């Protein structure tokens, strides 16, 4: 496999990697997460590390619970 098909495969792999990298941000924006700015910042600066990516994903999936006022 050489030439154009190899180039197309490389482009598709890069697109898939970018999509996986920004998955926490996509999830947070679809869920209208309160932590959207936090997820964005963590994903941009620390998303390349596994711990940063997992933290961003955790915040994207976290539901905000209002404190009980009694």
C-alpha cells in the first residue's frame, strides 16, 4: 500500500486520534456540564497524559448536586 491510499489512511488515523483526544470536551458540551470550562482547560493542557484525560472525562461525566438547605 503506497501513495494516495496510505495518505488517506494516515489522515483517517489522525482524525480518529483528535476525536478521541477531545472526547471529554464533546461529552461535557453535549450534557451542558457546569464544568465545561474546567474540562476544556484540563483537556488542552493535561489531556495528553492519561491522568489528565481521565480527570477531564470524570469532570465531563460528573453531575452537579446542589447543596441541601435545611
